[in-house]
């Protein structure tokens, strides 16, 4: 798919926002997309109008408005919500401030009204920065309120005259006052609705834990002979009304509320139980399972003892359990991380670094940490055959993993051509839709039995 043809699909995905769990989050993203489009439209409209009149100062301001609108749109496309919101709110505050001081000069008959828009903007900041640090969320809100207070307390203006008659300005003040107050109460209602929705999601997640609505799916990991050697364990939520909910729609919220800790413990418990159930089946006895570990879960003081207790309780071989860490986690507290990993590795537990190449880890981290596996992120695999940079990164990661004695797994493989390239460059294990999507337990077991039957007549992947 070419970048041009993929662009509308990407915009549609952002608009539908299936990756967000909450209606409020989807609404906020859509409002940001609409705001960016409106900024570009207004900049083009007024820019063309004032070009004809030679007002080049205003045309320059319209050009800045267009560029900021495009910037908000591009940042939203790249899922950089915080940067997009900062640019959007910063521009809106500047526009309101300049419009109030320059275009809304107060007179005895017609007081200022443009600064009233700072009130709904303050409420909008509480919504837009809800998932950001408190200092940022309330800082932007307080800045809006401070500007509103300052503009309300003074009649100062850098200009002394105004061309519009008082009759027109009185009507304009009434219109702006009604519009801003209406927006204020509308956004307050939306803010209250979002709070109720989040509270409902919290309740539903707690109910899901209590009623065991979560289920495990398994995505196979294959070696060069296309034999299944392991699987990544992925959680799904079998919601009574919404059906099967993917993790992208609730894991992020669970992280922010702390519910990820009991959810993560449940996943580990079920994984260990499944490994114990497979001990008696020869076709499955050597299969390893990899579990994603969240930052909050790993930071728990009892994490090591909890994992070892589960392994002992179920009587499984520790080497069959692999814990997947993200690059974000390994740069947080390297000393605590190393201590906990070493304690578990000494008992046989294996560790892998997930989505390698997308974060901020350094080679010094890889050297210090007792990792056994590197997982190449799917973003590099998808265009490894068409992008020279991705090809170089993939080759380098494979060579790095081999030199450090690690197993290298490539994620997101979708074509035979990608598989051949990876195998020819020394990649040892593979995972992706080319082989299987994440599937329920029964389908995974059937897939393992089908793939791991002796097939002496089949050649190893990547060999002539």
C-alpha cells in the first residue's frame, strides 16, 4: 500500500479510535482533528481575503494559523496527543489574548467579551490533559483562568481607536457572551459524563476480575523449521455487552488506575496453570509461554516472591516461563530492575526485551541485564523489504543478539518474502499473522500438533 493510499485509511482509524477504551478519549481525539481542520480552513479563508486587500500582517498570522493546524493534525496522526494538545491550546490562548487586546477594545457602551472564551478553554484543558501529569493538566487550566482574570481586570489596549460603531459592538458582546457561556456549560456536562464513564469502566474491570471474564489467547512463535517452540500470551476481555474486547481498549486505563496489578497477577497465574496442564502432553511439554509485564506490576516489592510462589505452586519448570519487558521499563530504575531480574534468572525464569528499537534503551542496558531474547518490533518488519533504514536496523539487531548469545524473535511477519529475508540474515524465531493470529487455547493446541508433527520431507526455512 502506497503512503498516499494509506493516508485516508489512517485518518479513518484515528477517527473511529478503536484503540481507545473510553468514549471520552475518542471524543477528545475527534475534537482535536476537527479543530486542526478548522484552523487550516480559517487560515486559508481569511488569508485569501486579506491578500486581496494587501493586509500582509494579518496574512502572516493566517499562515501561522495554517501551519499550527497542520502541526496539530500531524501530531495526532503520530499519536502524540500531549504535543498536539499543547500546540492547540497554546495557539488558542494566543489568539484569544491578541483578539481581546487588539480587536476587542472596550468602550463605555460595549465592554470586552472575547476573553470569556478562556473559561470554556479552561474546562477543555481539564478534558484534553486528563491522562497527563497533574502539573500539566492543572497548569494549563490555571493559565487560562489567570489570563481571564487579568483581561477582566483591565481595559488596557495597545490601540486607542476602533472602527466599528458601539451598536454593532454591543450586539457582538452579547453574542460572544452567550456563545462562551453556552460552551462553558456544554463542556462541563461533557467533563461530568467522561468522569462517569471512567468510573463505569473501573467498575466493569473489577467485575471482570471477580467474574473471570478475561480469557487468554496465544500467538505461536516458530523456529526456522516452522515448528512451534513457544507462544506469546495475550489477554482478551469477554465483556457481557461489548463482546470480545482487545487489550488496547482497556490495558492503558488499567495502568493508570492500578488495576493492571491484579490483572497481571491473574495472567501469570493462568499461564503457570496452563504450563502445568501441558506437562503430561508430550507434544506440548516443551512449549514456553511469554507474558507481558507492566511497569506497575514489576515495581511491586513482592514481584519476585510472587512469581516464584506461582512457579512452586504449580510445579512447573521455570525455564518455560518468559517475562517480556518493554524498553520504557528498563530505563526507569536499572538497579532495582537488575536485582529482580537476576533473582528470577537464577531460578530459571527467562526474560525478553519486547519491541526492541522503539524506545530509549542503550547497549549498556543490554550488557547489564540478564536477557535471553530480543524481539524486533513489527514497525521495522513491515517495511524491511522496501526501506533501507529498516533493513539496516533489522540486520543490526539480529547480529547484536547473536553476538550476545540471545535468541532473536521477529514480530509482525506477514509475508513469505519477509520470512525469507529474516531467516537468511540469521533470525532464529518468528511470530506474525503469516503463521497465525492470536487464537484461543483449543485452536493453539491444534496448531501446535499440526505444525510439530515430524515432516522430514520439508526443508528448513531460508535454505535452498
